[in-house]
C-alpha cells in the first residue's frame, strides 16, 4: 500500500507493508543522485516516523541505489556555507542512525560517494550482486562531507578508506561485504525480498530489545570497557524487566517459544 506524506519530496516514495515502511529513492533517471530536497526529506521522514513503522527499508528505483551527490547541487559556497551544507547532511543522516526503529538499506548498482554515506547510516545493508562501492571525491578535488569519514571508516578502517579516496578504488559487492559494507549478499533482483524477510523477523522482536541494540550497543562499543560493562548491566536489567520479556521467557521454558536452529 502506497502511503503519501505531505512533506515528502517527489524524489521519495513511501510504501507500507504491514509494520514495515519502504522508503524508496525515486530518481532513477539520475541514478538516484541525491539533491538537497531529497536529503532534507529523508531527515524529516526519520525525525517523525509513522507510528505503525517498526522497521524501515531504504530502497531505490532503477538499477542503482545512489550514484552520490547530484552534481547540479555543486555551487559556489564559501567555507562557512560549505560547513553548514555538510552539517545539514550530518543532521539528516543522523536521523536514520538515531531512528527509534531498525533501518535496512537495499543496495544495487552504484553505491557511490553520498550514496555510500546514506547506506552506511542504516543499521543493516543487503547488497545485490550488481552493487559496487566507491568514494570518488578524492579524484574530483573534494573531501567527503556527509559522514563517510566517521561511518565508513568505522566499518572498514581508516586505511582502507584512505585507499578508496586516494586511488579511486571501486569495491565489488563481494569485496564490500568482506570488508563490512554489506551484511548480506543476494542475487540480482532479490535484495528487497531478502530485506523484507529480515524486516519481518526484526519486527517480531521485543521493541525494548531493538531499542537496546540500536541505542545502547553502539555507545557500549565506543566506551571504555568498565563503562561498557555497567551500561550493559543497566540495559540488560531494563530489557528483562519488561512484561513482554517475561512472557517470552515463560513461553520458551514451557516449550512454546521458538528454538535456535540453522537457517
């Protein structure tokens, strides 16, 4: 079911699939290049998620997820204007990473420059075999400005990001997955199906657990070990004290709950 929100630009399309929101980049004629209206629209959407959305998929029309910044957006900016423009991207993409629900990016074709910055703001990434990753800013006299120096480098390491930016190296779907840019690899045309399967599984989790994984886990990972242990203890206590957790554990003990099995 397609859902229209009044503050979404024409470059974004929203579809509801039960408890899953599918937000689709709809600029296939420009390889889903990202202009300011699109980035601001993404930020607004994630800042005020529909109440029914328990998981969000970031998808794209056409053959490419996103070829990066729309070159028509390049304009003469002084240093201060450039900082503000970059911070606008940081704020909008930060709404994705800080969303109260899990976000899965469905990747195919070009995941380049700003497109890679958008993809790495999601919590999980599914890459079709056509996917390729690149950060061509270095060859264009530019530097990343949408968060890649933080998000991409944390996933693959500063050294590998240095290689991509200095040499223009392009990573295949397999190479990107091996380095951590994708969590799942699938055949052509199967990305959305796989992402929906994952979304249905995630949506069935306790909301408290999903919140802990999204909000507490990254902070624990960045904290010193002793602080991390304390935060873990607090989050574990909060999660297990919920009514839903108690019911799920009772069902498991009684043999009514699902058991772990190879998939």
